[in-house]
């Protein structure tokens, strides 16, 4: 209790947490960001942690944004996004993955792919619904599910299967409360992909159990050796699937926060209503830049993918050379080596690597079931940085094994 200048007693509030919604209070902060924040500002630390391209957005994309500002493009757009961008997205998806969407009512431009996932889950979840999530997986799916009142149910995937979702494991987790299956292939953090043949039995189960699918395909352009197969392209799956994608990874546009969702008009309309009342629309300047990226940025995108492929081969072989088992990632820009041979937990290994070797990577346990015993290493950084990081990791592992 304190007293103000008029001598009146005032209640001193020491903590505001009791006012918070229990669902929010109980959510843990991002394990990825924790390691990134520890490394931030230390120039001696090599960061293999955050999944962000080290490329700068191509100049002509930035120039399109600058020019739009010079012409006074600073207003709201349609809630769904500009017609030009929606048309370009639909054309791009058809040409790339043979999935056909009507830009008028089946495409929604969002503030990053993350907003699209949030909108989809909020539009679908009735409290108590079970949301099936193959794991290890992107860390946001379960917290967003819980905020919406749903129950995340993780389906473990394994290195010996190249972290593919196996139909028998999916089937074993389905209950009468199962409603949504979230897919993320190419996968963050594992780099795993799914082929057309892999998808067919999954699609059969989805139909048999009347599930809706949210397919997060943000890494669709980053595949090596095999072309990405969109789950929405599997016969009978388009109307059951909300396809989520964006510009952050393939076009080096993380900070622009430009994403999109495509799906059945009823699903997109439901997401649009939430979008209208929360963010109104994606920024017009970002939409102009995204349109330029789709129209004239595919060549630069291909060059970036070639560079990632070179780095992928370097880091996978390098990890194996220093004694860590590592399956070959065929998508995204992450290696996911096993650190079990060191005798340390994922958290212990990542912490020691950061403090002693000055290399930041993400402990696999933050990605859910099956992630313990692994480490996520992003190779979206320069060859010289990867080489030095591997050298430091090798010395750290040697010290650990020597005791």
C-alpha cells in the first residue's frame, strides 16, 4: 500500500499476471528466439539459429516498393488483397504446382504466412477440437492451437523415415475429436519432404476421417533433387485443404510480412472475416513488392536456391565429418543432425555450443515430439560462416567426448 500527495491510500500492483487469460499465461516463449536473443549483439557468435535468408530482397523488388510510395500508394487495399496480386498468386500456383484457384474468392493475402495459419485455425477450431501436427515441427502450431481452444496432438516422425509422415502413425492418433491436420513440407526443422506417392495414403485417411488440412508450404520453392508436390494437388484434396504460402523464404522477403492462403471459398470467406476485424489488409507497399517478385523475381529466386543447395551439401557432409549423424534434408534450409552420440541433451548441447564455441543453433526439443537428441542448424548463411561454425562445433564435440 502507498500514499499519494492527498494522503489517500493506493493499491500497489506487483504483478499483472493474474489478469491474463490462462491459455496465454501458460504458453512458453519461443525457444528459437531465446537462443537468437542470447546471440544478438555478440559479433563473435556465428548464428545458425534463425530461419532467415542471408540474401537481401532483390533491388527491383525494393524499387517497386519505393516507386509505389513516390506515386502515393499509401492507402488501404481490398481486405483480400489487390486483384493484381491475387491473380498473380493464382497463376503462380497453377504454373508451379498445378493447383487452380479463383483469385476472386479463393485467395486471401495476409500479413505473412503466420497470420494465414492463425486465421485458418481460428476459423476452424471449436474448443476441444484436436489438431493433428506431425513433429518435430514449426514451433507456432501448438501455441496457436491452444490459444484458439484446440488441443494439439503431435504425431512423431523419425530420422530413419527421413521425417516423412507415415500413414500408420497418423491413423493411430485419430480420435472422434480430430478435426484438422497441419502439414509442413518441406519441413521446418527437419528439411523432410513428401512425394506424390507419400501423399496418396495420407489423402485417403484425410477423406476417410473427414479432416480439414492446413498445408504450410512456405518452403515449397526450396527443394533439392525433387520438385515440391502440393498436398492440394492430390485428387480430392483441394477443397479440404487451406494452402498457406508466402514470400519470406524463397524471395528473401522476411521483413515484408507478405503471405497468402488459398482454399474453398467458404473457408477463405471465414478467414477473411477475422482478417477484416484484426489487420484490415496487408500493407499496400508490400503487396506491390510481392507482385514484382512473382512477375520478375523468379530468376533471382532460382539463384538463391542454387546457393542454398551448395551450402546444404557442405553442412551435411561437414556435420557427418565431425561425428554427428545427419539425414539428408531435401527441402527448406535446415540440417537436423543427431547429437545423441555426445551424451548431452539438446538443451545442454545447444547451450554449451553457444557459450563455449560461440555458435548459435536451436535445440531440437523446442520443436516437439521426437526433437530431443537433435539440433537445428540453418544453412541460410555464407559458406565461410558455415565452414567456421563446423570447425568450432568439431572442437566442441571433441572436448565433450574427451570429458
